């Protein structure tokens, strides 16, 4: 593309990733989310929009009681004033999240400063923010104690004192205690398949055509929190999860 070629819109995120300046365009594409991190593409006409113009582009009533944040490339959340301009050309931000709230909860995720507009945050969103490697998990930092493993399916109350710092660390640092057929056992992963749990319940037993297994569970992290699990299925367990595995031998 030559400097004289016209474009329909400029993708701010693409420009950031390509480490280039924004090109003049009739529209500038950014990513917008409301109350969560489910981003969608929206366009603004000005490369230096007001915070209210970003809200309006996202279909939000800009006269309402909203907080708006830009998510920088470092992972930090930067407060965007609704009546002040935000320069897309210089900020290095393509993602914006809005909350309808009069209170912001401050936390850190891998030392990045985060502002959250709700009193609770899901483990799933923390995993999105932290982006742990396959062998890692998210932990709540407990000063003077053992850092607490965060389940993807759990909801964390940010109003509780001390709930503010989250990190990623190897999963091997954490063992989950569950009960299988009345016996307490430790597992390294929250994700447990039907076959994993059968192997725990009946260790060393090779699968044979004349043996069938049935399974019920309760107090698990995944939804539903109780029920029956069929072969090929999986659940997310947590400390205190209870699993019962039945075994039928057909003659």
C-alpha cells in the first residue's frame, strides 16, 4: 500500500503489533468490552476520542455512571476520563473495558495494575488476564502463608481484605485434596477425566470388556456442581470434591 492509498479503517491493534504509527483513516478500530473481557470490534472516527465517544461507540449510554479503562500492552489498566481525550496514536492501547459502577477495585495480576468495576471476579477472567503457560496456574498471594490456587470456575470476592494480588506459578506447587470412594487423595490437576478418576478408585486394574464403571460427584468446581459423569467426560475438582466410582463385573 502506498501513502496515497485510502483505507476504510485503521486497525489500532494491528498498528501496535506491527510497531508502526496509525495511518490517517475515516475510522479507527478498537476492541471494547462491558462488565467482562468479551471484547468486540468497534469504530471511532477520531484518533483522539473522548472517553464518552468510546462508550458511545460501544453502544453504552455515555451519560450513565460508567468507569472506562484502557488495557495497555503491559497488562496495566489505565483510567480513561470520560470528558478528556485519549490519544490512540500514542497510548499503545487497543482494548477498552467499561463498568457501570461507582467503585473500582484495585488488584495486581503478575504485578500489572488492574482496576475492576465489580466486587467479584471469576477465576476464568483472571486466567484470561494472566495467560499462564500450560504447566502454570493462577494463585492468590497470601502474605505470610501459602498462596491459594485459583479455580477457573470459582468466583472471588474482592471486598475481602487481602484479596488483591494474583500471580502465575507452576501447578506442581499445588495439590488438590479430593475424596474418592471414601478415601482422601491428592491430585495435581483440577481437570479430571472419567478415566483418571477410575484409575484413582481402582489403581492397577486394566480395562476389560466385562467391567463397567459408574460415577457420581458433588462439590466440584465445574457446573453442575453435582451429578453423574459418563465415560469420556471430565469435571473440574477442587479441595473437598467428592467422587464415588461404582464397579460392575458382568459374567
